[in-house]
C-alpha cells in the first residue's frame, strides 16, 4: 500500500533541481561540494521498511 505522504516525498525528491537545492542548503558536510547532480538517475521504485508496514495508518 502506498500512502499519500510516500507519493508526495517521491515526487519531491524526483525533482533533481529541488533535490540539489535541499542537499546544498541543509547538509553541512564537505562531500556535498563534490556531488554532481547532473549524473542523478531517477529510479522508479518504492522502498518502505517492514517496520513501517506494521504501523496502522490513521
């Protein structure tokens, strides 16, 4: 089952320009300067940890 918030996060992080801006703004680590977002590849998959599948949706 895909929950509404999963779909929104998937859409949010599938936008490479927005992803780059978020990472460069909020990740204060030296390696971020070396990231090449032009090489980003969208993977059309959904990964949800088993522990979250056991939590009832309210």
